[in-house]
């Protein structure tokens, strides 16, 4: 059953990733004017490893945060590009191998906060029905991104 849960999570992850990891807009002149990352590529868990997977709540959903349990870095999509976030602190309530509040820094040194609301336990993990990531855009405006996701573990 744990394998089935992981396969369902990975299928959902793969579906999100295949929905397009790069969006491009073309001008009338023909060449691509800009590219913007919207989803992380599929991620791999080592046997026995656990991770937090978060998607945007809008439609279509985009896979925007991957945080391996016990790690000091998370992969994320911020400001249209894939970035490695450095985890500086975690606090709040414990759920599984994660905490409900995390403080991180993006590639530019800007603060990023993540708040999670743990949901029902599922085999091999737990639902995260509500999450919120707060970051700043290039102009300094605060961006609040509503998220949803799950924690999952790879069988050994």
C-alpha cells in the first residue's frame, strides 16, 4: 500500500511536471521574448527518504517546492525561476519529520517563509491541505502563494 501511495504521489508529480516546466511567450517578430519556469522537474527520493511536496492551489497546479526531510535546502520555483532555498529555521508544531513553520533564504538572499497546516495521515505520509509561501518579487512586493501538497516516504 505504501508503494501505491508513493506511485500515486509520483504520478501526480509527473502530471504536474509534464504540464510544462517552462512557459514561453512569443512576439510577432517570431523569437521567444522570455522564458519563465513554472514547475519543478520530477524529484527522486532515495530508499527510506521522506520529503515535502507542494503545489500551487490554482488551476493548473504547478509543483513549486520540494524539501527532503532532514535537509538544509529546498528546491523551489520563485519569481519565475528554479532556486535552491537555504533553510535557516523551523518551528511550530511537529508533524512527521517536518515543522509547521520554516524560514528560508532564496538565491538572492531574500527571506522566504513557509507555513503548513498538517492534514489527515495517509499511508506513507500526510496530506498538507493548506500551506502558504511568502516571498518578495524583483520590485520588492510581497508575494503570498497559497499551496497544497503532501509528505511522502520512499519504501526501503
